[in-house]
C-alpha cells in the first residue's frame, strides 16, 4: 500500500498540470485492488450549476459500474473528505441530481466535501432475472471501487493527501452501508446508516403491518385517536377479541402504536418488489400448508378470512395507461425525487415505459381488502400467467409497478381473468412461522413451553437470505471505522427495535470500546420516509446531515458526538427517555401542556394558554425557531414569538406560551414545530433539527 501511495504522488508531481486540465478521456494510473473493476474512465468533466455550482466528473469501469463525483470548484473550499450516498437498490449514479431542497450534493459542497454516488454495478430490476449478479458487487464492491477511484481523482484535482471518506444509506441502503463497513477496511472511515432493519425484517415486518391493516381497518380511527395527545391511551378499547389479539401481536412484533395515525397513507411499500420472490421460495406454504394444515390461519379459516378472501372471475373491458390512470385516481405520479430515496426507490422499477398498461377495467366490481394480490390470466396469449396487482375496486384493477414488462402485452381486451388474493392473505401471517434465534426478542411471544414455537415452522428463514442479497453479508456488528446509526421511533417498515438489535451486536464485538466507535440516535416523530402529515411527522434528513458532520469530526478531530439515545424496549415498542436534556442524540424535545395536561375542554370562544418547554440534548445546539399550526390546515403558518421566550444561558432550554380560542365546536390539535441547530444558524437548509409537540382542545 505504501509503494502504491508513493507511486500516486510521483504521478501527481510529474503530471501537475492535469490539475487544471479536463479529465475526460485521460488515462489513469489507478489499479483497483478488486479485479472486477478495470479500466476506469471519465467521460464527463464540467462545471454544473444545479443543484449547486460544482465540478461534475462522471465515468465508470468497463464492467458497467458508473459513478458521479461532485467536487468543490476551488481548492480553498475543499476540506479533505467525501460523502457517499448508498441507494436502497442498485439504480442510477445520478439520482442525487433530482434533489434540490437539502440536496446531498449541496450539503457536501457547502461543507467542504465532494460527493460520490454510483449505480452500484448497474441497475437491478427484480422483475428481470437477467439483471441479477453476484450480490456483493451491488452491496459494497462497486461502491468501494468508486470510492477508491474518487480519491485518486481528488488527488489529481487538488494535489491533496488521502481524503477521508464517509458513506450513508437508508433502508436497503442501510443494509449496504453496514455491510460495507463490516466487509471492507480502509475504504470508508465512518458511516451513517439510517432506518435500518434486521436480517429478519423481510418479509416479516411488512407482513405484520399488512395483516393489521386488513384486520383493523374499521377501527383504525379509534386506535389512532387513542394514541394522540389527550386520547384515552387505550388503543384496544373498541376492538373485538380477534382484533385485540391482532393488535397486541403486531405491536409486540414492533409496529409503533403511535404510527397508526397514518393508516390511510400506508400501502404495500417496497414489499411489492419482494412478494413474488417470497412465494417462489416457499411455494408449499402458499399452495398447500397454509390452507390445508393445522396451525395455519388458512386452515382455521375464521370468518374474517372467509370475508376477505377474493377469487373472482371477470373479463377485461379496457386497458388503461399511466396518464388516464392518474386522471382516474388509480395511481399517483412518480416524481424524480422518488428514485434512490429510502422510502420509494422500489417504485421506479420499470418506469422507463411511459404508457405501459397500469390498470384494467373489468366487468365485475371487486372490492379487494388486501394491499396486493394477483390478476390471473385464464385465456388468451397469457393464459397461465399472472400479474401483481395493488388494488381492485369499482370495476378497476391496478397493477403493481414491478411486473415483468414482457407480460404486459399478453393481456388483451376480452380475455378472461381472475382477481385472487389467496397468496397475499397467506403472506400476512408468515412471520408466525419464521421464529428465529432468541436475540430477536420480539418473536419470543411465539414461543411456548421450553421455548418451542407455538406455530408450525417453515424449513427456512427467508429474512437472512434477503438481507444477504442486499448487503452481501449478514450483519455481525464487526464494523471497521466509526458509525452513527440513525433510526426512527415511528418507523412503519424497519421497526425501531432493530436499531437496538444491531447495537447489541456492536457491543458483543466492541465491548468496552463501543462508545469510542458507535452511536445509536433515535429520531422521534419520524417514520421510514417522507412527511405524509407534517403535524405528525418530521423529516429526519437534517439529522443525517448533522450525523455525517459529527462522525467526520469524530474521525478527523477526535470530537465525540452526543451519546446514544436513552431508551428502553418494552414489548416491542421503543420508548425514549422523557428528559430532553439528557436524552442523547441531537433532536430537541418539546413538552406541550395546558395547565399541566395534554387535553382541555372549553366552550366556543374561550381562550386557553398552551405552555411549551423545549430542551435540546446537552451540547448539541440551540433552539432557533418554533412555528404553530393552530387549525386543521396541516400548515405551520404562525411563527412563535420567541422574543418573549425564557431562554437558558446556553440556549438549550426555552419556555414560551401561545393562546388559542375556537369559535366552533369540535376537536382541535394545536401543534408546535420546534427547531434547533448546532451553531444557532436558522438559515441553513441542512442541519436544522425539528420535533413536534401538540395538545388536544375539545370545544363543546
């Protein structure tokens, strides 16, 4: 390694003029240690102005791996590091160009770093078997090769020493990020994985949520209201015996009770990509055992299952394309920003076909209660084939975005089909038959006498197989470098306890050195992806950016970040410490009350005073702003007057008040959004950290 570094420096000295030259078409004296990646090239080297002004270098290796590097133009603005985003699925090396608000490119450039993104060896389409390859390539090897080559380019441009490197990724990208830190040494110095699952997350977390959504659909409003501030606190109060059992089972598995506020927004999510693979990997379960053997829900066939089981034959009346489907409200437009995001990256698969069939009108009205199913072709060219669907209602059937393109032209007007959700119903309780080792403590509810599982078990645990495919390895906690793991307490896909699961494995590996190398920060009022309701959820992106800055300070300057969040896991639920000052992490913690309570009952026109206290974890910043949403608009339109607020000397504690009154009878949830920032800078779009607090005002 030393001889190679010397060679690079000699090359730089001999070719010093290349600093100012365009790199396009140059020959490079870089040889990747991983022989999969050969003949690096640059085919674009230019200054771009969007989303931020920088030097854009694009290129790749001859195996199909491609990269995008974004460099500060002036050497004086470069601070000797890079940040690398790892996407949930191998996709595009240019996905970050679609982000303008709080862009990772802009964040990197504005903080003296260059930004790296790759296609992770080439786009992987789960619906197209021809794109499959050795998992480790997309998991970490392509990213590692591009990271190493980026250092070579940075040294050519700036004449600098070895740049520090930090990777970050969420959801499937979190698997890849932790896998990268466990499977390589010397490539990245630190990492910030976020919304991380465990090796048992897929398909089990998705399945449990979908089961609850089906079984509790007529009581979701009651459950959500019970968990809101000023609610009863008892989500079971109006449920039937069967529904109580379902809610307790799914909650104990880790679905966050407070996250049911968003039940109307929930869909099958990224599970659509994996669903048919699950069926193919255990066909005996779906086609025989679930329906015909004791111990399985299908064999028991309770009235709720009979009610929701759909096997309806119909005839195709009309084929509907994307534009008309959007007009009919059958599908939502897919934005460019969805590509590469932690929450919606899966939905872009196959999106290059603009007007492909996305829905069908059939001659039967079917109200499918599940979030997925099949459209089986009973006649025509596609007889015997089937398509994944996400919805069947009012005579329309909507296709999933992940169907194999070659199947779409086979279904014609006049063909016979069957809408069938048999396999989907079976997958909803698959987690009962996937009991893993006892370190996955949320599954202990399914153990009986002598820890024997109470339900029949399948011959294979599928979760580790999916995880290995995503990360190239199974997580062990044996990381090389420093890491801040960021998880969301209200995560509906990667339930929050899984952050604790990984932390326990870190502790097993590092022991007393854990605090020298690892942090787990939980973000309250945050889910897996975006903000579906801004009065319930905050965006965790700014927390990630601050974590990247903190992990770089930890590596480069020895400045330890805020300690791991204080929390306990109770019956699958992650409960954060109430004391914001000592909670850990970096999120401000508001406490909002009316006369010390979360609820007030008043008459029309009667004024009430809302008291707010905000604490910022010690040493992580100052309260810089607060905004109110006082009506049902879901908009924070009224800034809090903090000129009258009572601040502590360090700015980490603030108290202020707000008066409200409502003329009409009803239930209102005045909500405050509070913000903190490390240096007290409210103008930065990158590191202002938010949290929410609310109370209930009942006007009678």
